[in-house]
C-alpha cells in the first residue's frame, strides 16, 4: 500500500479562548514520554476534508489541551501547558492510500 501525503496544515487554537497556563497533573508527570499518533481512515463514502476540518475546529474549544504547547520557564520551574491563543494548534495531515 502506497501512502501519499497531499497536504499538511495546523488548525489554530480558537481565537476566542484566552491564553492560559495549565500545570501538569500527577498523571502527566508519571506518563511515558513518547508521542502517540492517531490515524483516522474513512472508506467511501467519505466526509469531505472541509467537513472534517470544520468539525475539528468546532470541537477544539471544548478540549483546549489538544492545541496546547508544552513550555518551561526557568531552570527549576516545572513544565506547563499553554492553551488558548498561546497554544500551538492541532496538526492535520491529509493523505491518500492506494
């Protein structure tokens, strides 16, 4: 199976959400430090890419940590999440498998 990346984009954090610093919880501190990739595959009839992006944009205000970025200021300060307008956004990769 050949996978061809058509485009990559970042859905920005909702502009209506204020920037907020969210501390890590006990669960974040003991979790493994590896990235988990999520792949959603749709078989025909597919929703349009625009419909999927619109749905993602509508959902993001309800789950601000999905667009957060991890930051640390100073040598002794614990890392924290930055959400809202200060966040990083959600990475979307549009691909096609043949």
